[in-house]
C-alpha cells in the first residue's frame, strides 16, 4: 500500500489541532465561569428576569451558557469549514454550512434544555437518588435517540433515498440470507451535496435498522468493492454492535452520573459555594463530564477498533475473498485523504477505526492463512 502523502499528514494534524483547541476552549469557558463566579451572576440575572420562578430561571441560565459557548467556538467551527475547502474535500457553500450550524445549534439547544430541566428537577425532588434515576432516563432516551436518528435526526442534515441498483440490492439480499440476518433496507446517503468524502454506516435499532452508503462511495467503487463494504456493515449488524455499544455506554454513564453526584455534593458541602439544587453548579457538571469523556476516549476508541476488526473479518469470510475489500480500503483512503499509516500513539488515542494500512495487511494475512 502506498505511503501517506504529506498533504494527508498535514490535514490530519490540523484536524487534531482544531479538536484539541475546541476541547481546551470548552474546558476554559467552564473553568472561568466557576473561578470568577460569573456563573452566580448569570444565575441571579436569570432569577431576576424569570420572576423568581426556578424552571424559567434555569431555562434562561442554560440559554446564556449555550449561546456563550456556541459564540466562542464559532470561529473554530468556521476554521474547520475552511480547512475542508483548503484540502479540496468540501462541496459545501458557506450558506449551506451556516444553515447546518443553525440547525445543529437548535438541536443542541433543545436537548440541552430538556436535559437541564430533568436533571435539576430530579436533584430538587429526589436529592438522594437523582443520579440513579437520571441514569435510567438517560439510557431510555439514548435508546430512543438511536431508534429515531435515521428517520428524524439525520434527515435534518442529509437526504437519503432507497438504493435502486438492482445488482447491489440482490447481492445484499444474498449476503443477508446467508447470515440469517434481516436488515430493513439499504439507503443511498446523498453526501456529495456536502463533501467529496465517502462513508457507509449501520444505523437505527429494530424497525429503523438500515445500512446507508454514500453516493460518493457508490460513484468511486465498483460493485465488488461496494459489496465488501456492505458485508462489513452487515458484520456490525450480525455481531450486534449497536446494542453492545449501548451496554458499554450504560456502564460508563452510570460511573459518570455517580461522579456528578460526588462533584455537586463536594461543591455544596466542602467548597461551600453552590447548594446542590443551585444550577450555578452547571459548569462544574460540564467540566466533570468532559473530563470523564476525554479520559475514556482512548478506551472507547480501542473498543470501537475491536468491533471494526470483527466486522472486517465478517466481510472477508462472507465474500471468501479479500481483494475487493483491499481495493475499496485503498480507494476510500485516497478519497477521504485518510492517514494510512498514522503513528501508533495517534492511532491509539484518536482513531475509532483501524487505519487503512493495518486493515489491508490484516486482510492479506487472513487470506494467506486461508489458502
Ligand atoms: Zn465499521
């Protein structure tokens, strides 16, 4: 396999810097709110404006925090948009990008407000067990979200249409029957309106379960290669990776909610700054949740790479050949300007998928040992 171009390396170095800057900025904003105690000023202002009504004040306070963080990170978001253009990967105009930003913020706003109301309602009326009840509700909500995402959330940003190619549909049906698996359908994901990059994914739960494959992938790969990608996605389905993901998430969020309980008790009893029911402690909750996600990021990525390797193996087995898989990986790495051979620590820290280089080598090793 060809070596990485300097361009691919530069592109990914920039992406990592943007990610790092975005994370630092988020942590910094929350730390400043707490250190200066501006969070209390915001809370007082919210109560004044909300006529001393707790839920209204919480809504106003959350709105201030959400608007502030979005406003401060807008520059980095725009820089990300420019980078995609600089590396000739984007098909999106500024107007479309701005519209996506508005829709994205609207979603964050709605979910953020609901989350804040539910969490502080529980803290006020179930001060002992709020974190356990919160955790259960969070899981139910997260399952629901996975279920509705392909039909309600993703269509806010992308167009999808049923895959019409008869040969490909027939191949997928054959693969599914061999696996004894039932996938509701395959959809063409109109990604070319936004990017030149290619992608495919398994989405949804139960009745909304489907494979989506981008039009950009369909136009760059031949049918054998597309079949290898479809078999990989089917591998995720057969190995039940979505549900296992939810199970792993449930363990982590249980730990997360427990940490939040400890943190706000500490702020009330030891730091003596914010009562537990005082939503001015919200930046502390955000800090703690972010710190946990960052700390667990390498572990979650390792878990994801394990699943990806399992899905790859499924693809090779069901096709009985690794050649279409290898050439698809090669094409997609080119198309997405991926790093084929990132340094080991980059892969361990940041990659949710094994890089194309190791993936192709693993396929060839498997083929050699199954001759
Ligand atoms: Zn995958």
